[in-house]
């Protein structure tokens, strides 16, 4: 099917009128059947088809469609019976069924032609989908035409009008909507196809336990990677930039388009439905609380440092370490919701940093609040090894009762 940008205004108007007449035809027949004779209908329809003829003859199958339509109009114009008016919707369905079926047999399918008008570089992988959709529309025209013909032959005029003027268009609109949803899903699959191949290649890398590609938003494709033990060691030694460079080359293979542009590193892959959400979410900025216990007013939080913690990308890119200032800020943040203390401190003493905290570490944070002296003690430890500790001078918030 082709579109002619230089069509005369009269032809464009005729096309529009023909479409409007086709939509309103059942109601025109229902209301005007007693006032307008079949010959007048035939002359009007024939004139519209003739004005459209120059465009139709250049389309595949357009000549015989035009011939059949004009033959019907001539039959109406030269003494056609009033009952013959009801067969126009069935005739249109038959013509469309023939056109869609012909395109399936001799190609290319009509839906493929329409798709190429909007997207000239249609991916090869999309061609089977366009063929299936063409077949679905051919089946629709066959069923719709058969129902319309049955009502034209044996049904009351009111039933025929309601079916062709309401039911048929509701069914057509529903089919359009369902196809649109399926098309979007197909486009996502095609867009994500390179990431599927990249994920398979990544699975063979010793740093990767599992990988899944997805959409990171704004037409950006990304990869979620669950790291092995050696992968976590590599992340600690080389930083995010180092393993992105290594895994990016491995993922691409010989196809540069299969290079993920966004990366997330995790302990274990989430379910498939959450891959896109994870890729589109910002990097975490605080540790995840795994569990917590309280012993005589002392809170002990078990924390997991995400492999993708935002600060690791900058501190330091090639040797990620949890900054000391962030350890203090986290202690104040976690204490604030438990003791009602402020998120800032006036000073600190006995500050010690004894061990580096790295991506993926499982850490315990011990918090103890001395309300009378306005001091908050924190300590980070991994197992029995002390990582950092300090006494922070905090002012209690007015009107807050402290947990003991």
C-alpha cells in the first residue's frame, strides 16, 4: 500500500467522504432507506469510488477491488432492489479479506507494508509478527463479513444496523487495542534481544553467577549481574569501573550493540518482572538493615553493604571503600529514628578507623545513647573485627522521650 503526498484535494476529500460514508452507512440505510432509492445510493457510491480510482489502481490488488466495487454500484444504479443495500458492508469485508489473504500468499503482508511506512528499517525479527497480525485481520474480516451477510439475508433491519454500525466497530476497536498492547511487548522483546545474547555470554565469565538484561529507561539497555565470590573480590580490587570495562567487552562479543549501557551488581538476581525496575532505580545510598536486636537499650543492627552502593562509584572508582564520613552519617541517621537524637552532632571524640569496609560486607552497627550526657556511641564491626567507632556529642530533641 502506498501513500501519495501529491494527491489532489478532491481525491483526499473523496477518500475522507468514502470512509465517513462507510462508517455511517448502516444508519444512512436505516434512516434513508424509505426516502432515497437504491439507484441514488449506487450513483453516489460509484462517484466516490471513481474519484478514488487513480490512487487505487496503483495499489496492489487495487484494480480488481475497484472493479468489484463499481460493479456493485452499477447493480444498485440500474434497478437494484432495496434489500441489496444491506450487502455493502459484507462486500467491503470480502474485498479486505481478499486483499489481506492475497498479501499473505504473494507477499509482502499488508501489515508489513504499513509498518514499513512508519519504520522503513523494520527489523527482520519483526516480520513474522506482521504476518501473524495480517492473518488475524483476515480472520476478523471473514467472521465479520459472514455475520453481516447472515443479517443482511435473514435478520431484521434493526439488527443489521446495530451490528454493522456498533458491534462491528467495537470489535474492530478492541482488536486494534489488543494488537497495540501485543506490539509494544514485541518491540520490548526486540529491543531487549541484544541483552539476552549478552546475558548468555556473561554467564560464562568466572565473575558472573547469573545475568539478565533489561530496559534502564529512555531507550537505554542495561544488565543486572549477580556476582560470584571471585566477582565480588574483583569488584573490591578493581572497582566498579574495572569490572564494567571487563564485563562490557565480554558481553558484547562481536556485536557492539550488545554492550549494556547501564549496570547493576547484586548478590542474587531478582525475579524477571523486577529487572527493569531495578535498572531504572537510582543506586542505593544507605546500607540495608537485615535484622536488629535490642539489648539493655543498645541497638545492634545487622547491615548489608550493597555491591552497588552509590558512594563506591566515586570513593574510590578503582578501590571502593565506605567513606568514614558516611559511616558517621549513617550512625546518626539510624540513631535518630531509634533514640530521637538529631541527625547532626556538635563534636566527637575517640574516633577510630581500624578496618576498611568494602562492597558486599556484612556489618554490625552497635548504637548506644547516653541521654544524660548527650552522647551517642557507635561501633561498626565485621564478625569480631572492629572497623570504626566514636562517641558523638548530640543534643536531644525537645519533647522526645528516649528509649532505654
